[in-house]
C-alpha cells in the first residue's frame, strides 16, 4: 500500500491486470470503468477487478490514492471463497462515494491495509502470503456486508432493464470479443434486436456497440503482442480473423499502426 499523487494519462484506456483496492485521499478524477462513467472524489473507495476496462478522462493535479494491489495469481487464491453474487456486486458498484465510506470505516481500512503491507514486506515471514490473503478476504467480506444493503437498496429502484442489458453486453464482450465481433450475435445472446441493443449502448455511452466490441478486441490484441512471441499469422488465426492481411488492416484501423510496429514500440520501453 502507498499514498501517492497519481499522474493519470487522460483517455489512456487500459485493461486491468491486477486486482486493487483504492482509497481516494485527495482530489477528483473523472473516469470510466467498463465504459460507465464515475467521478472519484476524496473519501471514496474504488475496487477494480482483474481484466476490467479503465479509462481516466480527467484528474486534478492533487489526485492522491492509498492502495493495495495484488497479482492475478494471488487474487485467484484470495477470491476462492467468494460467490457469483459478490463479483456481480463489484461489477455493478466498483466505486463507493465518501458519503457511505465513513471516517471510522476509512480508519479501519487504513489499519488493516497497513498491516497487510507490513506483513508482505517481511520476506522472511513463512506465512506472509497466507496472512495477506486472509487480510484481503476480511476487507472484502466486510465491505460486501456493509455496502450491499445500502447500495442495492438505494439503487435498485433506479436500475432499469436497459442498464442490466448493458452490463450483460459488456460482460459478454469481455469474454467473447476475440471470437465474435458481430453486433447481431451479441443481440441474439441477449434475446433482443440489434437495433434495440444499439439504442441501449448509445444511450449509456454515446458509442455504437461495434465501437465497444472493437475497443475490447484491440486491447486483447495489444496484450498478446506485448506479452507473447506469437507471429502475426498465428495471432490472426487464434483470434478468428480470416487471414493475416485482414488482421493487420483491422489493427491499424483502430490503433494507427501495424501489429509489428506496435510490438516494436512496446518492447523499446
């Protein structure tokens, strides 16, 4: 855990690779989480899951966070006791504003996260990972118990069918975008018309569903280009493109460079 001012790059879309718990200490940031807008303000609590889409639109110069993050491997073990309802809750309510995060609760969070930090820094501690997992599990169980009735009770009446369909669409896209890039297929999975899906997504985000599918897909391609040595032909086949040429044109259209150029630019850093 650390307290630091965060220099968020405006409009830099990322796909999270770590699980994180963030306390907003100072400042304000306007961001999108899985393409839904949120305003992060002092006193709020943000929880980001692995493989979520995050984009900062604007952040004040003094925007400061205290945070605890863990690798996907540690998170996989930590998350084992949690059920589907918990993860659905996190997806729906990744941010809790300061009106619900009391000063007493913030102090409790600071205390347990500092303990987790101290344990993790002691490399000779035989049970440091087990203790870290237990502490993190306790934080999340406590958060879920404290917040679910307040947030669900407060927002249930305002949750429309369109919002639910939009969340289901994002979930489907995140799981299937490398195999399916056709809007009609997602509409079929949701048992609605393509026109209705387009209307929902435009109302929620201002984008066409195809735009969101392509953004997800391009982020997946960038991740593979950055983290694997598969050649372009292999990637095209793996991602269900008809051929290498089409794959390259698709990537250039949405990223501004060829797959080879992107891979070289990443590996120079």
